[in-house]
């Protein structure tokens, strides 16, 4: 009976670890795919005077704040950068373009711009994550590999236990 309880406890511990890793990495898979096969996008425009700051993780990335999100005047684009830009600055920025429309992973940021700043955001709006280019953001494959390695080590360690 004791062996059965230990086995069940190990099963739940490994399952909980696996579910946690899937939860953390699920919305970051597009970032990993972009790392290997994406094409960077370049946007030229004048940055608007409305901005917000993300102080935690930027959704779908491993970027940790403060991250400034700012609109591009006259275009359905927003830019997210760890560099602070001034309003009404002419810029040419390169990075990964992601959906910023309703139902995207950026809904909380979108709501901030709509409700707090009173902006009307087009449904087809997009967000440029400045600086993310293929083969440049090594944190994605490294963190995915480390998480997979951790899961495999814990799984192998639990399967090898006979007591």
C-alpha cells in the first residue's frame, strides 16, 4: 500500500510539473517558431503620444518589463520595446509582428489603450515587438530546452525509483 501511495504521489508531482511547463510555454510556441523560421518586419512612422508600460512579462514572450507599448500615428500598429521612446519621434523599427486584435494575448494592454486612454483601436491592429529577429533571441530555444531537460530528468528519476 505504501509503494502504491508513493507511486501515485510521484505521478501527480511529475504531472503537475508537466502541466505547469505546458501552461508557461503554450503561448510562447509562436516565439520559438519565429526564432527558427520567421521574417522580421520593419515599420517606419511617427510614434504617438499615448503609451503604456508593461511591468511584468509581455504576453507570448520571455521579455520582462518595463516594456513600453506605444502607438504609431495614422497606422494600425503599436510597438513594444524595452527602450523608452519619446512621443512624436520619427522611427524605423524592426522586429516580430504579432496580432494585437480582439482575442489576442494582448487583450489587457489593448483594454488599457481603449478604456484608460480612450483610443479607438482597429480590429486588425498589430504589435511590433522591437528587436525580436530570427536567430537573435536565444532565450527562447534555451529556455525550451532547459524546461524539456528538467521534465525528462524528473521523469527519469521518478521512473528509476523502485522504493
